[in-house]
């Protein structure tokens, strides 16, 4: 199982002139992208387990700071010799991708965030987050929660497995606990993002708050929004074909485009279109 020296587990697939780093969601493993990766031929793909998850259990994983998690991922990218790459992330991995682009814009060619954690963070006392925090390693509670967000539970058993047996308590508590990373905001920084960003929302997503995600996109210069009307929160597991299609569409047009701060109007949600 290949790991960088800081403990990040990764898999490399395919080859091509452009590299995509694919980041899973909270409680997911890199298997999140297993059905999507074969549909992205022509790219060099680097699939990573999140710090504190699955094969990256021993990587530094301080969830009280999204920036620290981003630093762990960037260190892994350095060790793999990735000088410039696109980031594609699901949920937590989507927010992490935005954080990395804010911190290291010269390294990131584009960001595509599927059903991402909203940049403004969670409001104190959010009952869903508090319930997740209390359910650490509670198989019944986690199975019920994943079942509620999944459109096809038979295709998302990886989430249940990883969330109940392969996430460190340190990460779980530091991210979901009171004052943890889930409650912090990077919304005010979005107006300064210097790479093309696209959010993909699911029309059947019961987790990600669409109004807040739309506000995120409006705050980004040249921010783009796609709605996959039939997709849920765990779309890479359940709908790999449309997910891969949107990745190809966006990166093919924008990964090597000029900075969105050039000739674009901040606050616009350009390129918004329904899923096909």
C-alpha cells in the first residue's frame, strides 16, 4: 500500500499531460473514486485517502484547522513531485480543495468540488453535526445516517465501513467537536481565490445546504455552478458517469485558463446549468 513519508496513502492511475488529485469526503476512502477513475483516461490521476482516514490513519490529521489538513495533503503532493495539478473533491474533500487553492494558488490549476462543505462552516448547535459527533464508531447510528443520505445504499457501503472502523478519533473529535474545524469559516477569503472553481450540487442531496453553496459560488470571481438534478450527496459512488463527464467538461475548458480574476466579475455565478 503506497504511502508518502508523512503517512498519506495514495494510488496512481493512468497517464497524461495533466494531473488530477482526487480527494474523498468525510468518512470515505479513496474508493470513493473507483468507478469514476476509469472514465478519466488521458489524465494522470492521484487518488488519496484523507489524513486520519483508511490508509492514511497515521498521517497528521488535526481537524481543528482545515489549513493544517491542507498542509498534510500538500506535503504528500510535494513528495510525489506534483508541481501543478487540478483538485477534485467530494464534500469535505471539496472544501479541502478550496482551502488548498486559497493557500497555494500557484500549484492548483482548477478546483471541482462535488457537494462540498460550505465555506462558511456550520453554525453552533447544528443538530446533524452534533449527532455525528456523538456517533463515533456507533455502527447502527452511522449506518442509519449514511442510509439517509444515500440514494443507493448498496453502493455506499464503503462509507459505512470507513466511518465506523477507519477514521481516527482525533480527527473525528477535532473536526466535529465544539469549536472544531467544522465550525470555522473561510467564506470571507473566497473573493480572493485565484483559480477556476466549479461547485457541483445534487438535486437530491439531503446534506449540503444549496443556498449556502450558491452564496459561496457568487463570492468567487468567475465561480461556476452545475446542478445534477438526479444526484445525491454521494454521487461519485452512485452516478460515476455524470460525475466523470462534468470533470472532463470543466477541466477540459478551464484547467489551463487564465486566472478568473482577469476579465471576470466577482459575485457572478457564471456557467450555471442543469445536469443533463
